C-alpha cells in the first residue's frame, strides 16, 4: 500500500510539536504574550483567555520553569499584582513552534 504524502515523521528524539507549547492553554498564553509584548496582569490574562485561576497558574508555572515566561510580583497601591511577560527564549521557541506547524500543515502560509 502506498504511503500518504505529507511531512516525514519526526526523527528519533525529535518531537515535531513540543508538548510544552502545544498544550492548549500554554499555546493560548504564549500566543497572547507574543502578540502583545507588554507585561500582562494575571487577572487580565485569566479574563481574556476565559481560564480559572488554578488552570492559568499551573500552566504559567510550567512555562516559567522552562524559561519561556517571567512572572513578576508587585504592588499597585496596596493591592498585589502578578505580571507575566514572554522571555526572549520564549519568543524564539514560539517562533520555532510556528515554523514547525507551517511545515507540518500545508497551506498555513508564511
């Protein structure tokens, strides 16, 4: 039987779409942070992405541990505020992810 045409399977040790970024929530978060490079308040991200505190917190922790985002705690007046920014490494790895996705999915454009 002939093999369907398409991108070659990932080679040994190569994951075509890294699970760290490919996870739905982490992809949403990184997409938002890359699109608007300013710092984002945790509460704004939670509202914009329609996530619970727990889901957003867990996923931000994973991205922070990998060095893709930086989380800063500050006070605005007497109120605590958590700010999230994409790091240079996070932006580079997101760009690599998008390029790999374009390679895998025909017609996504450049």
